[in-house]
């Protein structure tokens, strides 16, 4: 989590001092529903979020990352999900949800 927090902090600092409108690649695997991702192994991603992440979304991610540092678990925000740590119960939920999903077929 330390490296993730440092990276997000660096991106926020950079966006504060440079004309940045969007970052690319941050909404991978997220649905249009707030705080909801696609199941593991999904072969289809209907209504996946657009690729660009706004500076405002990055700042919200940074605030949430700071708040959940040292708190293992899944922390969902409107535009992101933070998986902090490698807890067995969080992994089990991901796998079970994936096995039940019609998007894997």
C-alpha cells in the first residue's frame, strides 16, 4: 500500500503543477455502477467505464487511499475500488462472485 499511496501522491502533485485534464487506464474493469467492478475472468465488459480518469477523480482516490492506509480490506469509492492487502476473505468473495457470473461464459 505504501508504494501505491506514494504513486497516487506523485500523480496528484504532478497534476497540481502541470496542465493535466485526464489520466488514462484507471477505470479498467469498472462498471458504470459506482464502486462495482467486473467479476474475475469476465470475457465481456458491457457498459465499462470510459478509460480517462479526471484530476478530480484522482484527488478523490488519493484522499481515500490516505484514509484507508493501514486498514486492510476492500474500500470502494464512487469511481474506484481499492483492494488493500491480500485478505483471504476478500479473495474468496472475488472468486465466488466470479464463478457465479454469466459474464465468464
